[in-house]
């Protein structure tokens, strides 16, 4: 009976026979829609959480190690930790998006927050004396980096990063410069490794060198200016200046002078990054490539300036500078966090194999900066 009914329905409505086809087609369409939904871009949190957490897990112990051993510093521990984990972690696919975000964006956020540690009025007032020395040492380092890039065939981006990092403020300057010249993480890691190696040597040996050269032991001015202009990372400047203060019972004279000079140098990030952006645009144009200046313009540098202006205005209105201390600390932590990400994107074997020339370049910049600082102090009658 059921069979007869089916045949009867089929005669009246031939389309009914295609029901199974329609059903299967509907399923295909539905599955198609589902597959499209699966293929939609994941949200920022879904994409980046794992990579950010991995960097964070590495950065926290590296931060405390940096506090315990300031001569080495957290950023160096961060790079080393990242490179070691990369050797063990064969497949980083699920972490890569977050790692890239940290190595690029968080590094820029660190530079912006660095601006909250700069009181422009204090720097312009007390850093004026050291300004000629700062300009001379920066010029020396950049010239040496350019010449050796040509003579030794050191890759252009690495020589730029080493030259800028040596002459301005180490990791912060490299963090600001890397996105402007489109340097990759391995180039950043190479430059950071070179810079911090000579930072460590400077912090250890410069106090002894200062005594050998006959710097005044009753005032921290001469050695403070020397440390502030010849050592590039804040932690190493602090270590060298504090050692001099403790050796000759000068309280914080040397440290205060060195940090002020160091912060004055930090302002050089602004013109350097703008000039590099302009040079990159010109070079790309001459090679027939289209690179718009506004697209590579380092907008985060404007935020860095804005942060400095906010600090300057706030302190002039009576706000305590200690209010901005958490932001300065966060900036330093972000640099450690970003260096962990840089390490995770770096091949340590390749870094060691290609490290000879950048190391030689860094040594020449280091010696050139220290020599120019001493020469300028002698010319100006400071030493």
C-alpha cells in the first residue's frame, strides 16, 4: 500500500523524486556555509593569546634576573631565553601570530612609555653642558657604522641598528629604529646582542678606566658625563655611575649626572628615526619601488614626544615625577617582553655563525664613542 502511494505521488509531483537530491544539495550548501564560518579570520585574542602568554612566561623570570644582574640586563636574558626555547619548540605555528605582535607592536609601546621618563625642561637645563659631547659621539658612531658597512660588507640594516644603538640608548634606540628600516627579528637580535655585550664590558671596566685616566674623585661630574655619553643602555650607565659613587663616597652625584646625560641622548631617537624614514623613502624611489613616507613614518615617535610633553607639563604644575615611575617600569618590562619574542624568532646557530662582523663593528663603535667622549671633555675643560 505504501509503495502504491509513493508511485501515485511521483506521478502527480515529479519534483518529489528529487527530494533526496535537494536534501543533499541543502546539506552541501549548509556545510559550505559552515566551512566559510570556520575559515573566517579569528579574533585578535584567539590569534595572539598563546604567543603573548609564551612571551610573558619567559619575560617574567628574565625581568627578575635582569634586576638581580643589572650588568647583563633583562633584555639580554630575554633574547637568550627565547633562542633556547626556539631550539626545543619545533612547531611554533600556534604561537607565531602572538610572538610577531609582541616583537613588533609591544616594542613600539615600550618606546612610547619611555617618554614618560623624560622631563624636557630638566634635560634642556642640565643637559646643555653635555650636548656638544652627545652630538660628537652620535656622529662618530654613525660614521664608523657607515664606513665599516662599506669596507667590511656588514649588512646595511644591522650596521644601522648597531650604529644607532651604540650612539643613542641601546635597546630603546634599536626598538625605535627597527620598524622604520623594516629590520627583521634576527637583525634586531644580532644588534641587541652586540650592544649589550659591550654594555656589560663598559659597566665592569669603565670605573677602573676612569681612575686610570685621573677623573676627579671629589666630584661625579666628569665620570658622570663619560658614563652618560660612552655607555648606551640605562642599566649599564646606572651600574657604572653607581660604582663610581660607591668607590669615592659621592652619594648620588655621579649617578644623577650620568642619568641626565643619558636621557638627553635619548631625545636623539626623534631626529634619527625621521631621517632614516626619509632616507628609506628616497632609496626605494631610486630603485623603482614605491614606498610612501607617511606609511613608514614612525607615528609611535610622535606619541613618545607627546608622553615627554605630558611629563614636562605635569611636573611643572607640581605633579611628582614618581607618578610616572610605574609607566617607566612598564616600558622597561615591555622591552624585556619584546626581546623574548625577538629571541623566539631567532636562529641561534645562524646568529653565532654570522656574528663576527657585527661584533667587530660594535667594538669599533664602542671604542670610537668612548674616545670621542674623552676628547670632547678634554677640549671643553671638563676633564
